[in-house]
C-alpha cells in the first residue's frame, strides 16, 4: 500500500466518522422524528424508548462508517 493510498483511506474513514457523528448528534437519520421517542417523557418507558432510539442511531452510524471504509478499500 502506498503512502497516498493510506492517506486517502484514512481521509475517507475520517470523513465517514465525522458524517456519522453529525448524524448521530443531530438525529438526522432516516425515520428520525422531531418529537420525543416514546411520545411523552413522563415515565421510565419513555427513557427506555430513548435509550433504544439512541442505540439504533449509534448502530446506524457505525454501519455507515464501516460501509464508507469498505467503499474506500474497494476504490483502492
């Protein structure tokens, strides 16, 4: 692997991680809603729904980063 290829791969991975983090923090994932995850925020059920929602967003971000890394690997 040449130096330029390694740098390009690292840049792609960093870009994917940055994009995934932004999506995670802003909630701009497909299917995201502007309201609370469980409807109202008055009970532990709502907290559980929020945790599940955040876990799903984290999983989506990790998947996007892995896909970007895979794409960068295939391009080289």
